[in-house]
């Protein structure tokens, strides 16, 4: 329904366990471009910074090896939302 109205939404992992993606956020200039956020869509954690993605993946693997799990934060950007 949102895409029928021209609204596009992109989500990405912002934190996994103690690994925070905040340094990756600075790599994309404001305002975000839809094309920049589309670059990560096929990655497993959906983030632009490969080094942080590897760090997050390592944290997940370590937790799994201990029979544990991790919490996380998912963030999103919405494009084309009318300003009313």
C-alpha cells in the first residue's frame, strides 16, 4: 500500500549485541539517498559498512557457539512521506 502511494521504506541493523553501527551512519550523507540504502539490501545484516557487518557477524557466531542470543536494534528510513 505504501509503495502504491510513492512511499519507500528501507530498514537496516543498527545494533547487534554491543556492536553499534553508528560509525557507518556517518558514511552516508544526509539526507539519505534511496540508491545508497539500496546498496545493502542483499547483505545479510543490511548495513553499508562491511567491517561493522563482519564484527556483528562475529558477535552473532560467538553467541551461537555459547548457546546464547543477542538483542539488537533495527532502524529505518522512509522516503516520499508527505509533509502535512
